[in-house]
C-alpha cells in the first residue's frame, strides 16, 4: 500500500500537484462516503481506515481511505478507492483550482487595499479633528476679543458721556 499526500496549494501559475510522504490529502465530508472501512486497516495503528473524499488539486472528488487517527497523529496511510481521473478532467480541475487561488489572491489584495484606505481615512479624520479643535479654539479667542472690544467700547462711551456732561456743567458755570 502506498502512503503519500497529494497537495496542490502551490503558486497558481505552476499548476503542479506535489506528492509528499507522510500526510493525508485535504478532504471534505461526503454523507454518501463516510465512516470507517472495516475491511482495510492502517498498518501502523492497526485501526480501520477512515473513508474520505479528496478536495484539492487534480484529486478533487476521488474517494480514498486514510489513517483514522486524529490530526497530528496520522501516519500518512492512503489507499485510493477511485481510479485516477482522465487527463482532461485533471486539466479542468487544475484550471478550477487556479481560479480559486486567483480569487483568494484577489480577495487578500482587496482586503489589503481596503485596510490601507481605512488607515488613510483614519489619519485624515484625525487631522480634520485637530483642525476642527484649532478652529473652535480660534473662534473662542475671537469671541473673547470681541467681548473685550465691546467692554472697551462701553467704557469709552461712558467716558464720552461723562465728558459731555462735564462740558455742559462747565458751560453752565
């Protein structure tokens, strides 16, 4: 029995499926093909093999049996139930996975651009807040100056009235 892993998260443009030892293919849960295969056993753990369906690269959709131990304890046992896909199907799967990877890359890129835009907007908002605070401070200062002018003007006006009364009184004498 062959023990190998079939990974395909390589760069999209390479479209290569790596065959590495020691790991089980990424799989998905299929209600029609799940549970344990009581006729096939993992050699290392001597436990019934788990039924899985591959969900990566050119092996997507192929059923296989694998070590049933929890993640991190798997020995890498894999036995394919389905035959290899025809080359046209493998090419189609590679193209679909390439589209998925490009979509992921585009989403990550969009998220990065959005984060950058949000950062710039927050900086701009902080600058506007600082300018607004400075503007409010300047307006308060102008209002205070205007009050001082009004007080000064009323003082001048009161002195003017006083002087006018003094003149009248001086003329009367």
